[in-house]
C-alpha cells in the first residue's frame, strides 16, 4: 500500500489504533484523529516509528460537523488526497430503553450514524478520481444480534450497516469498495470497562468476568486488537479488489446466525 493514504477516525486506542497500525504496516501513510489530543499524538508517533510511515493527526469530536471537516480536509491537504477511510466512533452509553430520554437518542445518532455520514461526505471529493477507494465501517456484531444492555448501539449500528450496503452499490461505478468489519469481544479498554461493571455487580474480579466472557465464545478466548486490525488491513489493501458490500465479523464464531 505504499503511496496510499488512509484516514482512521477515533484511532488513539483500541480497534481504531489496531486498524491504523495494520494499514500502516502495509506501507500506507495514515491520518488519525481522536478527542484526546495528547493520546492521538502519542499513537501517531508510535505508528510512525513502528511501521516506518508518515503520519498526521488532529483532535476531533466526530459528533461535530466542523471537527469532521477539520480532520478530513486537513489530512487531505497534508497528503494530497485520500485512498482509504476507516470510519470508527466510540459507542453510545450502555443501558436499556427506560434509561434514555430524547436527548440521549439524538446524541447517539450524531455520534454513531451522522459521524459516518459526515466522514463519507467529506472524504468522497478527495477519494474519487484517484483510481483506488476503500471505505470501511467499524461497527458491532449487534448489527446481526442485539446485545443486552446496549440498546442504543443495537439501534444505531444497523443504520450504518444499511448505509454501507447502499454506498457499496452507489460507489461501485467509481471503483470505491465499501465494507463493514464487526468486532466480537475484543480485549480493548471499552470491553474491560464493560466487564468491570459485570464484575462489580456480581462481586467477582475483573479477571473472572473476562474469563466468563471468554467461556461464551466457541474459541474460548477473547480476541486481540491486532487480530481485528488484520481484517481491516486486508480490506483496505489491493488484495481485496473484488470485495464490496460485505459484513465481516471478527468474533471467534460467537454469532449464531448465518
């Protein structure tokens, strides 16, 4: 992927960072954003050092249109265009239906759905006409199977999957490929936080809560971020030249549905 430029949002840690690292190790220059300026600066420096590629970064709140434009236009100006977009955003807060008011729904919609819409809208003028295009949405297995106590995610993530499928058809004429990658239980800070809530509720240790989660997965272990990143790196690469409109879970066979 030498000579290619990839933008990865919410990339200072977790699945975004793993995706950026996997793409960078294939030779692409990468632009990263995160709400935390210090964290994204440190991650950009680490990727540049480990992968030996040029990086660019900025702080951005993906729920704000002006921040999305700052990220995309700034990166495109720095590198001269965009070849790959990895659309990632932090998940909405946990809870069930009675836990949320109108404002909570609008905030979740801005964060999970409109961030994806705005990223694509800002990127396409910089991607079309370059002879190479990849858009990859990082979502959740909740697209296929709702997850307890994650009602907002269960509603918002499928909306972005619908966007992905529609874009795959609409952008095919431009040679732009669009796919979804969905993590199962990958060992990130977010998963640790969610399992800590379970641990506290059941008066057990975090390690015991993580072990219990692993027991529900056919592979009997949690996924590692770099295992998830490998799938993103493949879909971003020239090897995936006839792969578009797909939904790819990285979940250790946890999903039961076909």
